[in-house]
């Protein structure tokens, strides 16, 4: 491949995105470069503080529980207060709690502060995803989400290496460094990112019209959340089931480090070119294939007997991760009404937060009771179930959602959602497929915007209830 071709590919990948996106991308990268707590918390508690492995596991669970609590709270804040205030509050709170965690010594205090760190750090994720959807054109969203995911993994790879050297000098220095870099993110948000929450017109509904109840009543979206949970449950095994299984098989921590390092290297190397390949392809097939590939990628681990074979299995499910992450996030945006993106993203984030709690319990129980082979077999079954679920769900979605990843057809869905929200007067709860009983929304209102696509677009969002 010539240099000219590489330059053209890079230009096509990076061009066309707004300046605000790149500041948000920079904030994400800086935040991940400073990552320390999640990577070395267990070592800090067991080696530096002398606590037991059980206590370290409890603190890790509290860290995850804080993320579960704040997933929905962060989404509500992003819709009510705005994306920018939510990011500022979350990032400054994260910096303060992480710095405090480096100084507290009592076990109860450490556990409590760890819970606060989990709450504060996870609260920013719905706001980041909602802001990205606000400022990036629909046809560029998958590319934007891929670039952001690439920044997350690049930052994680660099911070993991740096954190190892920092930990040899001082764990406290690592906490303070993470706090400082998180504050830098807050400064970037304060100076460079304007509020992106869409303004409501005179006919807009009240602030609480797209509440959490409306999200829960959105049957199709909650189906996506459930499938996302299954996929996340599988991917989590790379961090919880795989090291335990390798350790039980006699492999060293260094062996696991070599195998799992393939994940970060492949994501950094392949995320952008793979995104160029999938950007305008049907997400229906992408979600089905990536779910099944993830399940069987971990399933193949049952046959691994050397570090090299373990690394090959990591290659398989990493490819699934590269395809699944931006495609699934793009689907969430398509199913989210404009003025409810924060809450919808919060519910989506919750699926991953809950998976991070369930996965360690599930993997430990299965390995102890039945052996690692059963865990990998379960991963194959769960991945297959998620793939079948996506196939069934996506078949019922209209072309504007299930069509090309980068297509403009999804605009009709957004237009219909906004028309449905703004047109709701004294009517009923919106059970009609095209706004029947929903005020003045009808084919006439949608005609200029959606034309013949109005009815399938209405079908896409009919389950949103009060939304």
C-alpha cells in the first residue's frame, strides 16, 4: 500500500468532523491516559495496604456498584442540566474522590470512597455519548464513535504501561496523577466545549416528558439494552474469567499480560481501518456476526493450551469487539429521541455496568463448580443467543434504522420523534403508529420531512410511550 493511499485513507477517516468533536476526543484521551485506579486497585490494596484478596474484591464491586447507580443519574443530568454541566460536575468530582482515595487508610473509608469514585467517573459517560450524537452529523456518527473508542483504548494501553512504573515508585503518586489529568479534562470541557443539548421550541413538551419511565416502556430499545447486557457479559470475561482460568491452568500473570495485550494492540491498530470497512454496511449483519464471533471467540479458549493459542482466541473476540462497539452505540443513538439522549445513553451504559458486576460472580461460580471449559461453553451459548436476538429484533426495525450505518435515512426517525413529542397535546399516551391520539401529528406533519418513510419511522419509535 503506497504512502499516498495511506494519506488519503487517513484524510477520509479524520476529515469532516466538527472541531467540538476533537476537543471532546482530546478530553477522552487525556482522561484515559491518566487511568490508574481501575488498573491497579487490587494490587494497591493487597500489596501496598496489606488487605486480603476478598476485601480487594469487595472494593472492586463497590467501584462497579457506584457506576451502576450513576449510569441513570448521569443520563438524567445530561438531559436536565445539559451535557457540559454534567461533564464538569462528574470530572471535578472524580478528580476530588480519586485524590482522596490515595490518602484514606481505614478499610471502611477506602470502600466508601471507592464507591464515590465509581459514581463520579461513570456519570460522565452518558453525557459524552449524548454530546457526541448532538454535534456529529448522523452519517458520521459511527466513525466518530469508533475514533472515540480508539482513543479510549490507546489511552488505556499507554496508562497501563505507565502505571506499572508509577506503582513501583508510589501508588499515591498514581492517584494524584489521575486526579490531575481528570482536572485537565474538566478544563478542556470548560474552555472549549459549548453546550450541545438541543434547544426546545415553543411547542416542546415539559422537561420531564422523556423520563426514565418512558425509556423503560420503550420495548425495542430495552430489547437492545438486554442484548447489550448479554454481549457485555461475554466481553467482560477477558478481564475476569480469562486471568482466573489461565492462573488455574498454571500460567503466570505475565503470560496473561502477554495474551491480553493483544486486545489493546489490535484495537489501536485495526479500529480505524475496520471502521472504514463497516461504516456503510448493514448494522443488522454486523451486530449478529459480532455477537456470535465474540461468543465463539471465548468458546475457543476451552481448547487453548499455550500462551500463543490464548492470544489467537483474543484476536477472534477482539475483532468482534471492534465491530460491535461503534455499531451498537450507533443503534442506541438511532433509537433515542433527541431530547432524551442522555437518559437513553444512561440506560445503555447501565447494561455494561451491571455486566461488570455479574460477570465476576458468574465466572467465579462456574469455574469453581464446573471448570473453566463450562464457562467458555456458556460464552458461546450467550453469544449465539445475543446474535439470534439481534437478528429477530433488527428484522422488525425500519430501513432508516437497520440500513446502512452511515446513511441519512435515520434522519426521518429523528424528525418523527421530534414531531411526535412536539405534537402531543391533550391526546392519549401515543399508542398509534403514526401519532393517532397524539395531538396533531399525522402524515401531513411528516410529509415534507419523511415522505413515504413516515410510517416505518413511526413504527420504530412507537414503543416509546410518553416520549
